[in-house]
C-alpha cells in the first residue's frame, strides 16, 4: 500500500477469520447448496460474478469504493492468512492496493469496512471480472 497518510497494521493469521466474517455477512442469504453451486468455497467473489448479490462492477465499483466514507477497514486475500487493518482510512483508494504486482496467491484482494457494511473486491481476473463493490447500507 502506498499512501503515506494511512495507518496500516499487519494482523497475521487473520485471513481465515476475515473470510469467515465476509461469508457470514455478504452471503448469508444463500443456502449451503447455493454456495456450493457457485463454488463460493473456491472464490468469495463468485458471489458477484454469479450475480448472487446486488453489486456494482468495474468503473462503477471503483467510483463507489473511492467515494465511500472510510474510517477503519481490513484488507485480506483469498488464499493466504496475511491481513491488514487500515485505520485513518479516509484516503484509501484503489491505487493504494497492490493488485498488479502481487503473485497469483495474493491477487484476489478484499477490502471490508470494520463494521462489515461494505466490501470492495479486486479479482485475479481484474481485466475481465471485477472489481466489485457490495454495500449493505
């Protein structure tokens, strides 16, 4: 992450926990069978690509994320347990997220506000799928 104004704290081993919270929060309306049908256990962002959640896509998603009032949020990945807590996150934007320079394991990035009211997702297929933005507000 690049912005000097952001207060970023690594929170090791929180990835599994945050992915669980994300699933609970954003896919609670789906049955276990529906989750399996869209391979949600493989990629959380399938919730959006399979049109199982109201979301914004591409430029609309980026604009919504950048306009979203941000105080404290988490950043985590699909396949690893590294995660970050971003405090003083008002200036956090897409350009602060290292989606282009990361290896494949790190390349699905999830940003979720601390109160679990919105999420911004950049997929490893960001040229064709995503970014996505879901707001529960």
